[in-house]
C-alpha cells in the first residue's frame, strides 16, 4: 500500500534516474571499448575523448577516500528514496531524478569495477579545455546542483506542508 503522500509525479524521479543511469552505463562501456588515455579529438581541442579511471571524487579530488565516497553515495540514494514521495515541486522532482541517476551511475562503478567492491574507479571520458575529465553521471549531478541553486534562490520549497 502506498503512503498517502505518494503521487504519480514521483515516478518522474525514477524515469529520469533510470534514463541517466542507462546512458551513463552505455557510454562508459563504449568509452572503455574505444578510448585510451591518449586524447582522441572530436572537435579539435575543444572536445576530446580521453579514458580516465578516477578513484576520487569530482576532479580526481581525494583519491584515497573511495570507500567514503561510496558510502556517501549510498546515503544520498537512501535520502532521496526516503523523501521522494513528499517532494511537491516539479523542479525539485527533476533535480532529485538527475541527482539519483548521476549518483547511481558513479556508485555502480565504485561497487562493480576494479580494484574491488565499493573501491572501484569511476570511468571518466569527456574532456574539454581547462576542465577535468568527466562523464554523463557527473553532468547529471552538476545539473542537479545548478537546478537546486536556482530553485533555492527563487525560494521554491521542495516540500510544501499540507495543512
């Protein structure tokens, strides 16, 4: 039985998350099969595909803390699942879906890729000038952060209290 606060709108979180996860997984598989650490030019030096196995967080920050990042990702997923049915704003639903899909994409790498369970390297492969190499999951997470910032600045609450 669904809780009273459940709405069909929350399905959009899962649809967005699944779409992001599938695209991220497929493109990482494709990158592993087709690229190396040598940049492959797509649009001159503006866009290149370069394979990187990242054990850290964004921008290869804190590479020794892979387990902590994995556990943090599990906490993010659990938090989204806990509150998904209460989110009343469409913008925040989209934000949650993007965040969930991106976090699950990178968490899948950390759980199932070498060197081991919850210690795996995230596959990054998109390179633009003056920016660290990234992937589709990173784009989704960054977009979610931007949407959260905009909605916060516009004072849009994620959950509207029912009176």
